C-alpha cells in the first residue's frame, strides 16, 4: 500500500453538506493510509454524494491535540449532523463505525475494508 | 549535569577519578539512550553506580541512597489516598526550587485547578512556577464513555502532547499520574500494552527522570501490571489503620543497580510536604560531646564523676512507684532552664497542671519556665497515637523546638503500644535520633518489684547512664535509695544513697548503710 497524502480535504456533495468528518492521523504511516482509505470508502458507501472529509496530520497541526483532545490516532470525528461522535482505530471494523457514528445503512456492499496484515 | 571543572582539576586522586568516572557514565548513558536502551544495564560498569536525581523529599533521598535513577522511570504505587500524587508533585516542585530542573505533570485524574489547590496547603505555589516557565501541568481528559475502537490505533497524540510539554519548559523531570486510567477506556489491551512500552522507551530517550504512579491491585503490585514496563525503581506506599491510628509507610521494593534501605519507613504528610523518617538507617556515627551538664542535684553530680551527665547522652532512670523519678527529671530540667537551655518534657501519666502542682510541692517551679518559653510540657496518653505516630510527633516537636533535653516520663507506658520488639525498635530509633541531634534524653521507667521489665531490659544497652531508685524497708521505714548502675565514660560512684523528697526537691543523704537492699540484675 502506498503512503497516503495527508492534510487534504475531500468534498463530495451535490447540494448542502449533510455529513462532516475530520480524520486525525499521525504522519505518513501505514496505519494512517489504511484509515484514510477506509474513511473514504465508508463515506462513499454510507453518505454517498453528501459529505465532507478533512484529514489532519497531528504532526502538522499540533493545535488539534489540545482543541480536539486527540490522544489516539487515527481518530475519526463526525461533527455533522449533531451530536458530535468519534471513533478511534483504522476503521477496518465497518459495522462498529457505522453504529458508533450513527450512519445510515447501505444496501450495496462491495469489497472489504483495508486491514492490517 | 557535568561535574564542575574545579572537581576535575582537584589534586585529590580519588575525586578526579570520581569525576572521570562520572563523565564516563554520562557519555555511556547518553550513547545508550540514543541507540539501544535495552543494553544499558549490561554494559554500564557496576562499580560506578547509577547517576541519581535527588528528590529533595525529606528522608527519601537517604532511603534511596541519593535519589531516583536519573533518566529513568520510577514506579510509585499504592492504594487510593496513600499520597502517590503528592509524592510525585513534591518531586517536581523540589526539582524546580532546589535543583533547578523544570518539570511536567501529566494528570489523568485530577484537574489542574484541583492539583493547584491540593498542594497549596503545603506551600507549593504551582501557578507561580507555571508563570516562571518551569512547570507544565497538563490535564489529559479522556472522552466520556467508552472509546469505540474500530481497528488498530496508537497513542501518538499523547506522545506528541507530552513531547511538546517537555520542550515547552525544558523539562528534566516528568510525572504521569495515573497512566492506568487508560486501561479502563480501551478494550484492546494488547495495543495499549505495546503503546505503554513505547511510552517508557520514549521517556528514556528524552532523558527525563520520570515518576509513574499506579494504583495497587488485588494481590498484585499494580492493578494492570505497569511494573512490567517500569522496572528500574519501584516504590510502594501504604496506608494502614492499626488500632485506630493511621500510619503511612514507604518501601523501596526494588532499585536496580543501587543499594537501598529495605525496611518499611513511616512517612508523614506534614505542613511542608512529605517526610520519610529512615530512622533505623541511622548509623552509630553521631558526634560525641565531652560537655557535661548538671543533673540539678550536687550529690548526684558527684556520684557521676562530679560533673553530671554527658551532653547528648541517654539517661535512664528506673524505679518502683513513688520513688521520685519524675522529681529527679524535673530537677534536671529546672537546672537546664536556669542555664537558659530549652527542655521538652513528655508526660504519659500526668496532666500538665498535675505536674506543675506536684513539682511545686517539692520546690521545683516549672511554670516559670513554661511561661518563659524555655520548657514545653506535652502530656498525653501513649495510646492516643500509635507507635509510629508517636515517634513522628516527638521528632516533629523536637525538630521545631530544638531543646537540649528531652524527658519522657515514663517510657514503660509505651509498652502497651506494640510488641516488645516493636517498642524496643521505637526506643532505639528515638535514642539514635536524639543523639544524632545532640539532645540529652532522660527516660524514666516504672519497674515492678518482680525484676526488670522488657522495656527496661532494652534500655540497659541503649542508656549511657542508668540510675535505679528503689524502695527498701528498713527498721520500720520505707526508704528510697538511689544508685548508679552504669555511667559510660565516667568514673561513677558505687555508693547507694538514701533519697529524700523534701520541699526543695530531691536530696541525697550520705551513703546508705542499711542491710536490706535488694540487688538488681545487671548491677555492677
């Protein structure tokens, strides 16, 4: 798996953004790459066409450590719709993420999530 | 960190060798810390010993032989409320105020405001130290409820945050209180353990001396086995209630590569922080005085080689009930006060007013000295405090008042506080402590007619001077007789003299030549 690009913002929306996520990762690590890939896939599957996903590298933006209280990486924070919810880990356990972030279910499931070897 | 130049240039070969050795160790640990932390213990020459970071906590540096291992982590564990957080905080504060080593405190449980106010009563002004840029308090809040784990994770955020705090103040000391809180939050213990192991390597690499606190587990040292990661130095705190008396104790369970006191040492959280009393570790190395001090009775002085007791010695006066032991002690105090010296009198069987009245009846006016502030009278039943607390109280009072004489009347009342072995240890510590301070101690003890009690037996070796007062029945009279059993370092009299309690104190008559004197064991 190639190392990811971090610090980007991905918006896929037709009209108003309904879902807003921030993914905090630590540097260009394999863990970060997996989390980013999984986050994108998750968004596409469950919030298709209607989300904004920002990826923040805590090494680049240290203020997030205190303001967002990020101790664990990767951390995915869903800030919209309220209430704010968060999960940690590489997001490979999709059911848990969907449940914890209260995302809509999807009928189509193609492929699997990226996991550590 | 580096030894001062002058110590290297000093002609004394031993000193320069030490300085060189210090330098060697320093370079060695540095290099090791950068490359392979695991090999440190193998390659470091054992002869030289570890570099230590003094805690500045009263007594703790003595117990640990100079402080905590420098550049390593020390585990402080114990049950809730045993003083872990306080010990850790004092380590940081003293580091700043006494050793110019800035510090970081990472709190997982208490908030910053709580931390500040909790130690304010000990005179630690954390806000000021923070303003001076020497202290960083960081309260790490954990998200409410369970943290949902959806796969692999790490604690990089915590590492970064800790690193930033260390950099911000240039910290040399770090406290993490209590890292085990994390165990309640994460389901994946495997990851958490790996991350904690990484955290301790991280701290070592940063070269900071760290104190990690942990809660004591059921039958284990810590609840979640933190001791697996922090293994250089382990300090265990304990807080017990024995016979309604609370006692805090400290023990150095382990100190890799260093000698340390192995006992359980009582410690106290006082007005100025923690004090550990490593009394049993006091060697018999106190300086001795050739000064003599009058007993307050000219005849008794003459029986003790004409000049009375040695200053800083221990005196034991034993006798049966009503033989004038207290009066003798009071006269000794009276004489000292007349010379302008300070005395401290502990009574375990009479109240303050009783002593003053009773002594006045034999012509010794103690009130003038208590009023003048030369004499302190402390009256309490020994059962009020436990053994350790008793020791502490006495030492704290002595430390504050700085008397030249301490009287305890009678020590036989202490026998109820513990087993004979415990009481004996207490007396030995007490005598050593007073001797080390150059304080003359006079302990009285009440003997029964049956022979020496256990407390008395203990005192026979501890006391430098032993005086016995007995009652004898002689020709229709109950007479009190006094003799000196032993008096180390002086030519003492073998005479037995009759003791009379008069309205101007104890009087010793001429040599008693009655026939009915019961000899006591140990009499020489």
